[in-house]
């Protein structure tokens, strides 16, 4: 505890495995990447950069441990992949015309 720097005076007490922030943001980034990669091409990598910084912020402020965030990222990527697969199967990929 002597080596942990907390930036928040009061946390909600819900710091547990997994990080919901990481799961949500990586899930959205994966869905956007897989669904819109034909439209935005290489710009979609910014979705993962954004998700990484959100996840890192959870560690930085002392709300989650790194494995909490890694578990959330893995879960989010899995759910985003499944959701994008269902979406693309039902509606098809977005493409530039």
C-alpha cells in the first residue's frame, strides 16, 4: 500500500475484476474497427488508441489493477467481435462506393 498512489480521494469501492470501462471501450473499438474498416480504413486504429488510453487511465488513477484492465480488454474484444460478426451477417459491411 505504501507504493500505490491514489489520485482519487474517494473511490466507489467497485474496483474488481474486470474493468467495465476497458470492456466497454475495447468492445466498441472492435465493433467499429470490424464494421467500418472499409469506410475509414487505417483511421480505425484510433479507436484502439482511444480505448487504450481510457483503460490506462483506470490504472493510473488507482481504480483497477493491470490484470483487471487486461481482462476487460479481452472480454470487450471478444464481445465486439461477436457483435460485429452478427451485424455484418445481418446487414453487411459498410463500404465506400
